[in-house]
C-alpha cells in the first residue's frame, strides 16, 4: 500500500492515470500530453507499474499501459474501512 500512496502523491502520475481511463495507451501517447522528457515519462510510468496501478503489454516494440483496476478496488476497500469507525 505504501507504493500505491507514493505513486498517487504526484499530480503528474495522477494525470497519467486519468488519461488511461479512456483506454490503453503507449508510453509515447501518454508523454505527448505532458511537457516532460521521455525519460521522465518512463520514470513516472515505472513508479505506477511498481505500485501495481498500471499493467503493461508488449505490442511489437511498443509497451502499452492500461489501468489495473483491481488495485483501485483494494484501495477503495481500504479507504472505506475508515468510514466504518466513524460515528456521527
């Protein structure tokens, strides 16, 4: 869970995740939306992958990124567990 929160702490990584809501994209397609070097985009995507927030598939020489929704579901369950202890 620590890696997940670290990955989500950065606004550019959150923006990358928002892009991927529309569907799988190659790293270059993701990078085209940001004023970042390719190396920086790759770094951010590696953080997201290490946190399990994105999956990768190879298509020829391209790496395609997609959301790993199961991690988001786990995160929602974790966050909801705090609400159970709140009494109004």
